[in-house]
C-alpha cells in the first residue's frame, strides 16, 4: 500500500496514467487548500477515457472543507481529474495504491487471492506458497516478505506499530484505515484488538505486508461495529512498521 496524493488547481487538469505495476488506485479523501478569500464552492470531477465526466464531491470554505471518498480506478484509459471553482482555491486528493496482487487481468475482484488456488487445506498448511487457510476460517496471505528473514519477529507480548486498511469482503467497502490518522500501536496477544489480528499478525517482521481474511467469529461477531454489519467477514491489509519488546 503506497500513499498517493495530488493538488488540483482550477483550469489545470491532472491526468492519471494507469500503471499496472502499481496496482489499483483508491482515492479516500478530498480537502480544500488554504484560501481565505472565497466563499464559493469547488467541485471535483473525473473523466475516464471518452466517458462522460462524473462529479466526485463539492466543497465550500467554512461549510464543508473535506470529504471522504471511496472510489477505485483500475482503467486502461487515462483518468482526468479537475476542479471547477474559484481560481485561488485548490483541492487536495489523497489515497493509496492497493497491493499489486489485488489486480487481475480480467478486471474482476479476487478477494484474498483464493480463486486460483489449486488446493485448499486447513490447519495452516501452505497453499500456493504464500497463503494459509485455517480451520477457524482465518486466511493469511503474505504479500511482501522482509528479505532479511533473521530480523525480529512479532510474537505475543510484542508491542507493534502497523498501518492498515480494512474492507468488507462482500463489497470491498473500506470501513477503516490508518491513512487518515497515525499508525496504530498495540500489544500483540493481549486482547487489545480483534482475535483475527492477534492471530494473523503473529510472526510478521518489520517491512512485511499481509492480507488477513477474517471470519465474523474472529472479527466483530454478531454485533458488528460502525460501517460493519453484523456477521461480516472482513479483509485487512497490514504493514508492519515497528516491533518493540
């Protein structure tokens, strides 16, 4: 997951050229630039290839200066972003590139990378090298492995610092992420987080990235949480930033 951000200025469109090597771009937020002279609104829109332009959001100083957006781009055609509004007011777009393994040449979403498995086994056995499926429903996929495999492991009792993105498996809706706030610090195995994290983050090294597909029993259960319906299976992409003893 790599950060992405641009500043849009009126009458200066920005063209996003698709790069398969970087994966899908997800834009998560639009924020007005600093401007104390205008009360007029600014509208952000995008245009994919020859398709009709689509409005993404409308912002107004001192009324609504930021807007959460959840939109992904995985297009062969260029995507053009522009802001329509006062000449002195810019808009900042922020988001991130999803892991390359999210991308599929047929354009279809393949949650957890399980559709093309040749075999499925329980009890943590290896599946296609980097995917493990457990009898409790948890799936752990190693996206990036630290080449220095002798580095410190995260184990129960370790204090770890991570960045993350959480999605509903059913529709890929992002319900939580650390990109709009500081990285998350917690003690592994102490019950401070959902069980799927305590189990799935165990064994990571600094620089490792994993995708965890977590069943309701190891996530938010029958109660759910904000933006997570009851009995929802969730998917987290997690990067290990620091491990403290």
